[in-house]
C-alpha cells in the first residue's frame, strides 16, 4: 500500500495556528477535551512536532475551535 508523501510540515501549521490564536498547548488541549477529543498535552505536542499523524476528527474539531478555513491547516508557509 502506497502512503501519501508529506510535502509540507503539517505540525508547523498546527503550531502557527495555535500561536495565531494566542493559545498555549494546555489551553488548546482543554478546549479539545471539552469538544470530546480525549487527548493529553504531550500527545498534542507530538502532533506539532510531526511525530504523530493527526486524526481527521481532531482536525475537524480544531477547525471549529479556530473557525478558520481548512486550507489554513494545509498552507505551505515557510
């Protein structure tokens, strides 16, 4: 089975969005938990470093929290 090639740093996009909305990882994780995403700060940190892939339901919930277009998660800003 062929995998998708990661041509950009998704974790950096997550970090950039979180900082744009002036949230700490702890604050964001608390909001995710309130929305039904069971996640710890250390696991979320691994999303931002690119160590773990982000589940679709988490991306959908982040989009609701940030109220931004999905494209913001996939922009290739360096």
